[in-house]
């Protein structure tokens, strides 16, 4: 049992505070949300929002919201252009990222619509970032332990890196977070997240774990 699971009272407080705080933030940030939505529409067209099925708590699928930062069908286009062997990865100066999207990704403003997911009870302000359903389907038993908590808009692994961090590194950070979790740790992560706004764009890395599992999936399909 992780520290997160043991601290039941603090978890109950978090369950109450998260949606209330998200609702307040959404109201306060509504002018910014409107401006970003308009800019995204004028720069990249429809749809303004990117809706992605993700693995939530206990593996339950939910529809995560983001401002769209890439061209439609970006994963398929990346495969067509053979940009990287990592099916979910990025490359430096990735041509699939829109002009507005590059700024939104660097500042984290693309994640603001996930406040709606928090209000719905699908996400938390802080927690392990939600993986794609396809990725979660290949979790090992140890990796699946990250699903004991709701996924977060930001998290312990995010304040230690984003595109410049491998999937395996992220699992290590998430395991540490769940074992040492407390409301105080969440507060520290939120403060560090604010401090990282407008930081330089990270250099993406090829994630060997994603590559390995994607290749294994291709082999399984070929054998079936």
C-alpha cells in the first residue's frame, strides 16, 4: 500500500478541494481561456480543443481536454514522415506543432481546459499525468500502481521535466510521489509548476520504452 492510499483523511480533503479550486481557477482564467481559444482558432482552425481518451483512476477511460497544439492526426502524420521511431514522441522543431501550439506547450496553457476534467472528478490538480489508453494497456504490474490515484494536470514528474524525460523516468517519479504523497507535497508541486511557466522549450528525447512496446505490438498483430 502506497503512502497515498494510507492517508485517507488527506485524500478526502483533496477530493473536496480539487473541484472547488478548479472551478474558481476556471472563472478567474476565463478571459485568458477565451483569448487562447480565439488565437488557436485563428491560427490553426477547428477544432480548438483536442479530446483524447486517457487512462484514469483504476484504468477507467475518460476524455481528456487540451487546447489543440498540433495538426490533426499528428501521430499518423509522424509515422508517414518517419519523424521518430517513438510513435508518441516529438522531435526538435516538430513540423506537426502549430505556431500557437508551440507557445501553449512551452507555457503549459494548453492544459488549462483540464480544469473541466477536474470539476468532473476525472482528474486532480496534481497527480501522475494520464497516459494514452494504448500505453496503459501495456503497463506492467508495478507500472499500473500509478492508477491508484486520479491523474493530474501537473505532477512530480512534470516539475522534473516534460518532453525531455523518458517514460521510464516518469514511472520512477510517479512511484516516489505516490509513496511520499501529502497535501503539502501537492502544494509544493503547484508552486514549482507556476515557477516553470515561460521556461525554454525542452529538447524532446526518443523514448526507448515506447519504441520497444510499439514494436512488440506490431509483432503481436503480425502473428495474430
